[in-house]
C-alpha cells in the first residue's frame, strides 16, 4: 500500500471526522495509478455543515473528496462528536483536483443545495448543483449525458444570482472546455420545474461589484465581442436580495459613456435593463458610492 497525505481545503474542527470517510476506491485508484508510473498518491477533501431537512440545525455534513483525478461526494449525519454515512450518490464523471463545498439555497425553499466544485489543471473548475431529496443528493444542475449514459456537469466558474427578482437563482457559467477566449460568451441557466436548463440567453461579460469601506474608486473590466453589430443590452442587478443590499448611488460607464448614473438607482429597483452599443473591444467602469456591503452585478450580452 502506497502512502498518501490527505488534507482539507476547508479547514475546520471536523477534519478528522470527514477524513475517516475518505472513499476507499479513490485511494485504491490513486495507488494503482502510481504503481503504473503515474503521480504520487494524493488525497484532498472539503466539506460544509448543512441543514438539509430545514430543521434549523445543521445536522449533516456534505463532504467532497478527490484523489487528484476522480471525485466523490458523501452525506454524513452527525452522531455526537462523530458521524455516520447516510448517502453516497454516484456521479462517475465527477472529478478534478481540489474540491470545494458551498451550501446555497438556489430555489428559495428554505433548504440549501450543495454546490460541489473541483478545480482542474487548466484552471477552469467543474461545478455540480446537488439537492437533498430526503435520502440522497441528486443533480439539478445543467448536465449532459456522455459515454455509459453518465452525467457530466455543464458548469464551470459558476456565478449564482437572481436576475429577475423571483428569489430563485440563475446560474451564469463559462464554457466547460477551459478558459474563455476573446469574444466567447457566458451561458445563463434558469430553474424550471426544479431543474436548471439553458435559458438561451448569454453574456459577453458578467461581473459583480461589492462596495467596500475605502473611498469610492472606479472598478474597470475589459471584454471583447465577436459580433458588435447585433443589438446588446446591459442587465444591472441591484443587490442580491439576500446577504448584500441594494446600491443607491453608482456610476456605470461603458467605453467612457455613462449608461446609468445615481438617479437610476434606489433600494426598490432590483433589475434594470438598458440597450447599449458595444465595440469589438470594450471597457466597463463601475463606481459605487453606497453603504459598505451593497452589491451591483452587471451583465452585457446580445438582446
């Protein structure tokens, strides 16, 4: 048996509890690969406390594991200072190097979903959206069926935000093929009957701007457009309706021209859509003057 070192991506008091459930098949696979001349055995895990049943108490732990190539996710239920495994959903194409687990209520039902992500050697990670059905975690994120009828996630570098004010979260995702090239768009997925689907909308840029405690200064983002002759619209989301408040004072410029000034923003307006003209190369500038912690999210894409 080859030795390997397990380490946590999200350090916490339950590291030893989570580590003891590291899937044996991941260890065996890593050791076998090493015996054939592959990389040294590797183990990484991450986890998050979870109130999966909506009881108000985080009785569960959602843990993700990786051997540097393949990945797995388990659901553990606390038993005093220990835990028992209650679910081991099978996602054969889940994998990557370093895992991450975030709990987020995407459908506004009062119970969080698990966003399980794995980084890749190329930089762009893979994201899975998993919902607890009372017995196990099932994928509700956008996926495709590949060899063996297995699910592969369609998400990479995902952002979750309520674009239309209905309290459910849309997903904005980069292409799964790797880092985006100039002019490549971001896909928007929306929740329909409990499952995410391609909305047929896209953005050339989508960025969030959070007001800090420093003096207001413009934040600048550059982006490119392959076909600037189409009609484009700027979508401004004012606050996220959850942990970050709305902006009451901001200046938004596109290529040096003010698109939205202070008179546009108030605490009651969440989503603003403004037609804009773009070029092949563009500069978005945003200056926030509101209270610290307020957030503005801006996307620009074809109408």
